[in-house]
C-alpha cells in the first residue's frame, strides 16, 4: 500500500525503499537485510573502517566533527554572584557550560562564552553602606585590597541588614543612590566587583575555562528603552503597580518592572535575549543554570516569542540547560563540616589535588623500589592538578545533568571505576606502548594498512568511528555524559583488544600501532571536550 503520491506508508516500506535505493558501495560487506518492524542491518566493511581510521590519523580528529547548521552560538554559563562565594552549584554550570562550548567550537561554531555575573543586585546597597559606616576612610579611602575578604564583608553587613531596622533603610537608600549613578557609590561598587573577579578568575584559570565577563549591570542602559517599548506595544501590562508580561500556559507572568520602578532578573533576561539574537546574531542561545530556574526561562522564552524578540520566522535554537544539585554523603545539599555553609569551590579543588598527590607519591615509592624513574617535583605537581581537577570535572559530567549527584572523593579518584583518573592512566598506557614502538606513527599511517582481522580489533575500530555520531547525540540532548560514556567504553574496547592482541614485535605491529594511535587521538579529543588535559606518562 502506498500513501499519497506513491510515498511509502509504514516503516517496513520505508526501509525497503531505502534498501532498494542504496548505491553500490565498498563501505558495506555482503547484502543489507531488512529486519523486524523496519530495521536495516548492514555490515560495515573492514576496508571502510580502516580507511576512516587512517585518514583520521593523518588529517586529525577535527575532520570528524559533525557539521552544524549554526554559525554562531551564545553560551551563558558559570555566572556566579559578586560578593558571594562561588559554590558547587556554579561549579556545575561552569563545567557543563564549558564542555558544551568546547563541543560547539570543535564543530566550527563561533561561540560567545558569557559570564552573566550577578553584579547588580540589592546586596550592593548593604555592602556599600556598611563600608561607608565602618571603614575609617569611608568610601573614598577604601581600596580593592580592603574589600578582598568579601565573604566576611557580606556576612557582617547581612547580619546588620537583618538585625538593624535603620541600617536596612539606609542600605535600601544606598541601592537607589548606586543605581542612579552616584560616583562615589559606583567607585566602591567597582572595587567590590574587581575583588570578586580576582577570586573567580583564579578558579577559571585552575579549571582552564575561558569566559567573557558580561554581568547583569552591562545590560543596564538597555533596560528602560526595552521596557518602555514593550509597554507601548501593549505586550506588557500593569498588575498591582508592576509591569508584567503574561505567557500562555504559564501560571505566573514575567515581571519586567517592579512596583517601585526597579528592574529585576526577568527584565535583564529579556535584554539578554534581545541583545544575543539581534546584536550578537546568535543562531543558538544556551543558558546553563540549576534546574530550579527552568520556570524563569520558560517565562522569558515565552515572553520573548510574544514580543517578537524571538522572530517567528527562522527563530534561533534556544535552550535552557538545567542541572541537578550536588549532594553530600548524607544525601543533602553539600555543606562544610564545621560551619554548615555552602562548600567553597577552591577547597574542593585543593582537596582533590592534595589527595591525588598523596596517592601518586605512594605509587611512586613502589616504582622507585622496582628501579623505576622518579618524577620531578614539577611533574608531580602538574600530574596532581591535571588528575585532581580532571576528576572533579569528570565526576560531574558523567552524570545525567538533570539528576542530583553525591560528591564523593573516594569514588571520583578511583583507579578502576569510570573516572578521570582511570581514563588518564589508560591514555598514558597507550602512549607508553606507542613510545616503546619507537616509530613515527604519522609516517607509518601514510603507508601501512590497518587490518582488522581479530574481532576485538574490529569492535574497537567500530566504536572509534562512532565518535561523530556520539557528538551529534551530545548536542541534540546537550548531554556531556554522552562523551564520558563514549570515552569509558572506548577504554574498555581498547583493553579487550590489548588483552587479545599483542602489539609490539608481531607481524601486525604497524597495523596495531595505528589502532593504538587512533584510540589515543580520539581519547585526547574527548578529554579536550571535557576540559581535561592528557597525560603521556604517569
Ligand atoms: N547568577 C545566577 C545564579 O547564580 C545565574 C545567571 C544565569 N544566567 C542568566 N542569564 N540568567 O543563579
């Protein structure tokens, strides 16, 4: 039975039509068959697989990047708040966002990485007022260094804000003075931002994350004109003195102007949408925050559509990438042992690194006893940070991003599990085999042929060539755990191969060295996307 215009109607018919239209190709061995409700079974020829691997080795893993229908993307991630400590929630946003951005960049998409720092909230009123009242030099005499201990400053002023009614009133006045551009207040605000920024930058540097600081305050001059336009066009309407935009299917509307005339989180995000689509020409916008903000983004995207900021024709792809909580061993939000405060990111990174250092040192002692080479202090330091930070990233990325996960050092530093440490050792081991072969693999790749005669060689090759498909899935779902799953399986396929097939000294040596090289290259490419540096020798 055919549908309209002779088009096939059911899955089996579609499959048959595809089968009949398959061109002659050397990529497929034997005859493709139809199975079940409409599956097509094909067997890729070994010649095809080896050819793919060989060109990848000579031309680089970049040639395997999927091509995407987007030229420019904007990824909003990390986005901590000034004067508050960057905590593990921001860690998730930072590493998930970084991996998404790296993946887009790998696919040739021009990607703008934006740090939507909370640098314009009401917390500044109380901070500035507190400085003005307690520092001997007042606002004028205060330096960036003097506000460097922002946490203490935040704590002290918050306490006064909560306890002292008249301080609260003065802090509110201070917000107004700041927002209306009082030069002295602005100067202090800048100092506070600078001190925060120094702290954040130190973390980005450790994590090897590039990001453009474009905080909430940056959108300031754009808010009034935008809000006025929305009111004029009748998109925004009054509700109890405030201006709101109602969105179909959403219970609460999006507030774009508070009853006191001030602007909030919703207003700024209408501005980010507008700026990123029309000025930045973003064809794909991504916002990475905790899942708790998904309601906010539904409202913003809905209001953006209603207002025509998101064009009806050829709209950009827009995603809110939400993620779950980081939990402590007790299954509750992770807290520090002593104060119960949110865990500071720096402390986690320090501890991960320190633990790696201890365990590498222990293993080193055994190596030296066996007459092996000792690592220099510099090497030890480098390996410990690569492993420690890599472990924290990997442990985060390997989870389905929308679920909560338990933060556990022992698990993430496990030498045998699905961890960065295990992967880094796997890579170093392959690098060691290639080193021992003492051959220039790039040269070997030009002439030698990869024979995939053993089943484990074929299985490994088949997995390697699925790299592109894996990246496509990663981007459809915006799920970095696709990459970690793939790379973990890659190491398993490699282990099976290496147990079954000797590499050095065999007649298949060249062919197998190339298989090792292809594995290592794709592994490194996955590491690069995960923001993990490879190690060649541990
Ligand atoms: N600063 C916010 C937070 O700490 C995240 C901002 C996310 N980006 C955005 N455009 N709203 O939760």
